[in-house]
């Protein structure tokens, strides 16, 4: 099954921002495009707006003038649904209400030909449920574009329970012919991106609610240590707190209130107070004209330790050994394997976040996971009230000697980057095990859909097969609510690795 021929007209129903974006994508690809909106006059206004965007592309030398003129000639405002009768594909981008979408597609089914592909751009509703209103749900598919559709490459091609393979394949190939990067996905709450991205927001909010760190510090750690493009607080302010919370709530409800997807009470209070983010001038941060951007907590300078002792294999943090030696700090290797840690001159330990808490041990400082310890500009440390001030100072001075800013947070098990990445990896393994998508498509979706520095399986391979499971298992012991319970898929992944390596689980 191949992509739609360029001679085939394409219709877009719903002419808001997303509908206009999808129409522009199809139009620039070479199709005749018909716009329809139930509100009189809006389709014509949308066509004018798309034309103006094409003009701007020409002005920026991103589109030839002749191509702009040809595209304008192929763009038409439809007065009635009947004007869409000869379209080979109709993409819906109306309000996120199941009844409204079902009513629309029932009406379309009476208008278009039997071979017309019907698609919804829904981001939160069940493709199966929408298509269930049709006489022939086999030709119905999800085409979830990301906003702004002309710029973002990812399209989730979602097969409902009744979607024919030929319909899904044609939608997939059409999206690819339009210059997009399609990924195939089963109809599951949140599809790929909105399902697997939930921990990025949830864990940041959880650390804040536990009073372990403030939003500016958490965001800085996610960016400067985790390598994420934006932190969770600034990103949700950009998306809109109401929009982000609505997606979270929808996924949570669709999974029968699964504790892994529980919404944040702090975010709920933000929405209730009308602090919806940038669009409201206030969210987690203040966007008023005179507002000052809050600074992350950064520790005062401390002297570097005279030496460190390395005990055991540091795993994902092994690069630190090279960095410490390059900084001129002697590293002593302990011939006996006592674990995966540094021992500081004070006798205190410096340990990579593992899901345990500092308060459990005599004198331990945890440090957070980094995407790349050499390139990271900030490192988070975690200590309890029982941690020796000297040990914390030596740990701070060590990372400062490596050229890193240091943020000290509260005694949060798994810290920030580590617990976030572990949960993302877990949900990704769970999704593959349940047939939602392939590993490759999930990695592609998370890189392109939300700009993650690595896909979940890329993280998993880099960190080691057992890393995420071990961290979440320790977190689950300390918070037995089920939020951090590793999935059976992640357990099997880690256990299979142990068996191959000849060890017991």
C-alpha cells in the first residue's frame, strides 16, 4: 500500500491552529486541500491565514514564489461537508469531545467515497471509540501531528482496534511522503509520547511537593545535568498548565486511575488559581514586565578534597574517574570491592543516586545522574540532616573542581534526573511488551516529539540493562504506593540480562 497520489484531494475539518498547520503540510506536499469549518466564514479566514504564512516562507527563501502561487491555487474553502465528496483523505481537527467527533465522522461517512481514508488528529481520545461510530471503522485511523505541524516532524499513526492494516499503512506512507517522520502506534491512552512523557513532569512535581527543591533548581538540573531542552516547570508554563494537566488527567483516567500516572496536586492548585503559564502571565514562574527570573540554588565555593578513593564499578558515572584525574585530584583505587562509590577524606561516601536515601546511612551524599558528565554544567547533590557538613563540603568541592555548578537538594530518593529517566525507561519497556510500538519508534517519538536528548531505549543501553530496574525497585521499597513498582517487562529485561551473565537475580 502506497501513499496517496498527489492528484488526490485532501480535506481538513476544523480550522484552528492545528487544522491550519495540517492543511499547510498537505498543501506544500502538492495536494489540493479543502478546508471546512462548521462556523461560517472560518474556513475562508483560515485559507487566508495559510496564504499569509506561505508568503512569509517566500520572504525567508524557504519556498519559491511559483510554488507559493501553485499552492494558493490548490487551496479552497468548502462551504458544506458535501464539498468534500471527492477527497481521498479527510483529517479532523475539531474540539476534543468524543460526541462531537463521532457526529462529524458519521456525517462524513454519508458524503465521501467508500475508499476515502478518515483520520482524527486527537491527542487524548480513543481512536477506537471515535471510529466505533462508523459503519466501516476499518478505514479510520489516528494521525496525531504535533504543534506547530509545519515545523515538527513527528506524526503518530494510531491504529484503532478495528483499523485495517491497509488503512494504517496508507496513512503512514502518506505522512512520510509529506516529509514527516511517522511512527506506528496502537490505540493506547496517550499513544506513545503523551504516555511515556508523563514521568518527566510527574517526578519534577513530586520533588517539589516533597520540598526537596524549588522549580528553578529542578529545571536547571534537568537541563544542565539531564540534557533536556527545557525543565518540567518552564515547559508546562509554555504548554499551558491547564493543557498539560488535562492530558495527564486524561491518561490517568484512561488507565483506570493507575497510580503511575497520578496527576499533581500542586499543578491542580496552579490551574485552580488561574496561573496557567506564559499565556496568563503567571504560572510556576512570573512573566510580568518587571519580573525577574528566579535563579537555581547554587552552592558556595568549597575546597576540593585532597583525594578520593574509588570503590567498585561506578557504572554510568565511570567517566568521573577520568575527569577527577584531569582536575589533578588523586584517585586511590580500593582493591576490595565494597560497592559503587567514592570515599572522601572525611570518611563519608559519595554515591550515584540509586533509589535509597541518605538518612539510611551514617554519612552519605548522593549525586544525580548526568547525560554526559564531561559536558554537564551542573550536578545535584542530595544529603540528609545527619550527613556530616564536612562530607557535603568535600563532595561540593569535588564537583566544583570539575567545573560544575553544584545544587544541593533535599534527601529525595532517586534524586531528579535518575528517577525521571528510570521511570521513562520503565514505561517504554512496558509499552513495547504490550504491543504499543517498537523500540525504534518509541525512541524516535520521544526524541522528535518532546526533544529528549536520548530515546528511552538509548538511555537503557547506555545505563545498563539492570540500572533502571534496580533504582525503581529501591524506590518502590521506600514508597510502596505502586508509583515506582517496576513493570514486569522491565523485570524480565533485567532478569534476562542477569541470566545471560551467569548471575542470580
